[in-house]
């Protein structure tokens, strides 16, 4: 049995990975493509529901208090109420739903892929809905600027997160570093 300190470290490590991958960005007119969704899927696939979701929550809280962990080394509450805020809040729902799915069906490659694709859809739905209201856009404009450009790249990131996440999780489990996380 691992200590509470180990649980805190694993949660902080997950948040740190999200913060690092968030800095990988490809600018687009309304919303950039970032490594955040890849990171969230990866962390939840590796750490499971509880610690994956806690890692995402910690990441969001660190950004909300102003630490530059969001994409483009941004931070602050203003980011959460700006055009990308819906995606960031959606990460929390993505993490929880993905974790619940994998708790029920396991972390095989197939179920990790399905879970990560579900997570991508959740984040795009939250982000697009938020963008519609914050940007005072029509649903069509919000979808075209906030979801359509991300579908193909989102599927690719979901596949990457599932493959790498299952691989890392299996290795950590075989090294007895994640037994309490399942």
C-alpha cells in the first residue's frame, strides 16, 4: 500500500504533464490546437478515474490562480471565462467520464481508444457550447470554429493517448507502482 504522499505526488505529476503538453500549440483563428487533450487522455488512461481527475482538477486550479500552465504559458481566471474556458472545464468532465468508462470496461487498447474518443467529444461539446455563448456566435459558427477543425486531430490524439497510456500503465503496474490506482 502506498502512502498519501505517493498519491499527492502522482496527482501533481499528472498535472505537471498536462501543463507541459499544454505548451504544444498550433494557432488557429479562434481556438488553437494544443497538447492538453492528449495530456488529459494520457493521464486518465495511466492513473485512472480518481487520480486522473484529481490531476486535471489540480491543473485547472493552478491555472485559475494565475500560474502559467494553460496553453501559451497563460493563466488566471480570465482564461477560464474566455473563449477557451469551456474546453478547460470540459477536461474535468472528460477525465471523470473517461475514468468511469475504463473502470467499467477495463484499460485494454480498444477500451482506452473508445474512452479517449468519448473524452474528445465531451471536451469539444463543452468548448463549442462555451464558445457559442462567450463569442456570441451562432451554433454553426461555434461548431465550425470550435469543433470542426479539431475532430481529425482529436481522433489522432485519442489514439496516441490510448496507445501510450495503456503501454505506460502496464509498465507501471508490472513495476508495482500503480496497484492502488485500479
